[in-house]
C-alpha cells in the first residue's frame, strides 16, 4: 500500500504511483557474435554519467546495457580494440553507488543461477565494466573498492574474484548478454520474478543469521548534500527511531537491521533503496528531497512494489534551488507532524534557521529557483514565511 496523503500536492505524484512495475515476462539472453565490450568512459562528449555497453560488428549498441546515453561508437573506439578469443558472459556496468548495487547491478546475476548457465556456459569467463572514476585520470572503481558489493555477491553464492573487469574496448568471439531483471523503460523502472528471487535469497540469508537489534524502528541517515537532515534525524529519534549512518556498518549488520525492522524511515535516494530488504508489509516512511523527486527517484516505486511495503511518502523539505546532486533542505514540516499526530503544527525557530542556512548556501553557489518548485511549494512556502514573519513581528513589537 502506498499513502500519498502527507505530500504537499499528492496529485503531482499520483499518476506515477499508479503504474505497475512488475513484468511477468520470461528472461533470456542475447548472443552477440564478435561483440565488442566498451568499458565505462567519461569524456566531454559522454557527459557527467559517461557511457558503457556492448556493440555488435556493425557498431550498433545493444541498448539493454548502455549506461546513460548514446554517443557515436567510433568516437569511443578510436580504432583501438583489443582481441580476445572465446565466449564471455557480460554482467554489465557496476556503478559504485550503493543504491545501484541493489537495483541495476543485481539485474543480470539471475543468469548465473539459471539452468541454461549451468548446462551451457559454466566454463565461460564472466566479465563486468568497472565504473570510470574521472575524466582526467585513467582509474576505474572495481568490485573490491565498492563498499559491501563483494560481500553481497558472496551472500548470493557468487565468488567476486571470478568476475573479470573490462578496462579497454575488447572484442570477443561471442558475448552472452543476459536480460536484466531490473530495467528502465520510458522513465520507469520495472522488475521481474528473477529480481524478486535474487532479493529473496539475500533476505533468506538475513533471516537465517538474524540476531537481536537495539531498536526495531530505524532512520537511515544519508548526510551528503543535505542541509537540516541532522534536525530531521533528531525528530525521528524523538519518536523512538534509532538514527543510523549505513556506511559505518557492514552489509551483514545492515541486513540484520532491516530484517528486524518494524518501521523504517529515510530521505529518498540510496538509503531508501535499502527497504528492499525489509520484511514484506513493513512500514516505511520516505521524505522526498525536493519538488522533482518523483521524477528522478524512479527506482523507489519499483522497490516498494517488489517488497510490497506499507509506504507513506511525507513531504518535509523546502528544496527550491538547484538541480540533482546539489544540496537539499529539510525541515520538520506540518505534514510530518500530522503523520505523528502532533497537536501543534507550527514551525519552530529551527525550521527557519535551517532554511536560511540553505538559502545562504544556495546564494553562495549562485543557484536559481527550480521552475517546478515555484508551483509545487507555492502555498506551503507562503505559509512558512507568513508564520516566520508573524513570529518575528510579534517579538519585535513586544520589545
């Protein structure tokens, strides 16, 4: 169940959450003869996210595996292609962000447990594309450098040491490209039974190794690009939640927290994606980052449905400036207080000082008000400033 009643404007998100993200299709694989695997590359032409993929002999991308955008393949190859004999199984690009590890990076692992693999491809090499760190430095981020990814593979009974990185354009006799069990289409992510089965194997491990935890109510603290999240975390702590910085925990410790959890809260993003390991039907409370979150955090809708969670989305931000990956502003909103049945819905001095800290940061960075924020926050923003003005005026005239 998904509850949107605590959003500033639930109609803005309603259409997206009415979509069914489960796809009941049977997964298979492609065989790309003389296929060329292009490692992750960042250049001025490929943009911030870069590009990675598999192309056929004619230089046509197999778009199921492309990283973020299309570019001319000739510009990526520069005439330099390494030749390698044999057949390989390509698991795709492994992004270093934890949210990607438990969504896209898991997408093709089903194949290694499939009867087809065991019967026909068990002797084949297994390859992946490591994430390219920067435009200027020839450095890649490998499995053993991504926190908890190696352990995630081990829990799935996959030895991370057998996965070989592709660091330069390489042509093989054949490239086996499994379908992804978690994929994007028209700005929505979809999942299949194979993705759910992969998650269930991880949860079964967590259940088997379950131990008591200090609290069954957990707030996951994201921290990066956040102004006011400490304040938000303190509020949840006052409601009995244990505030946790997940990067300080091993994967086993995180899984144990999730499997014991009765109520999970987080801002939307990678932290929220950990809800995939909660027990089915568990309560989850998610705080959108800004007015555009429902358009950019498209993974979470699929995760909610894959886990069949009891989710409530609660607006508690006033992030009006900038773009993705810039700082966000969190307050303790009237919507959040209503969710917890508080009598007073008034903002506090901390809400006002938090917003002005965010405003100062935005001015220093010369950020502009996001066009969609004007419409989304309109009435809320006016109410926020009206209360702030009334409070400051009453204090001034009381002197």
